[in-house]
């Protein structure tokens, strides 16, 4: 695993970096400053912006929760459902409840 870093002010305590995402967010707020999660993702070469940060002694532990596009469908879960023989419409309706799947020809009419 490669280690990467982002420089921050020395005056902040390590506990200031605690960050949790119960749902996907766009920014990380620290010391009244908003940092785009995409900037952190690219700077640290992470696979996703869906992560949490927890202090551990003098270190920060980043725990990832996603690797996808952030649209609500788990790629691994959908792939496993497909391997078990579930149809595409059943998979889509599992992740996106309350939707109706229609043919493109119905829209073009």
C-alpha cells in the first residue's frame, strides 16, 4: 500500500480530524474550511470519496465504504446477484425501489 499525505496546520489536534459519512458527502469540514472530498481522494490516491477518518494515536485511519460512482448501486452486490441468475430488472429494482423500467421505444413514441 502506498502512503500519501496532505499537509495541514500543526496547531490542530489529531482528534480534529475525526470524520464520518453516514451518507455520501461532497466536502470535509476542518477548522471551518471545506475541502472537497474529490481533492482528498485524488491527493491520497483513494478509490472513492466515501470514507471515514478516525484518529489512532498519532495516526489517522481511513476506512473506505465504497468504490463506485456514488449512485446507489453496489457493483460487487449487483455482480453477485447476476452470478446467482437474477435478471437485470430484478437487480435494478433491488437497488432503486419504486421505479418502473420501460423500453426506450416507449419514450421515443
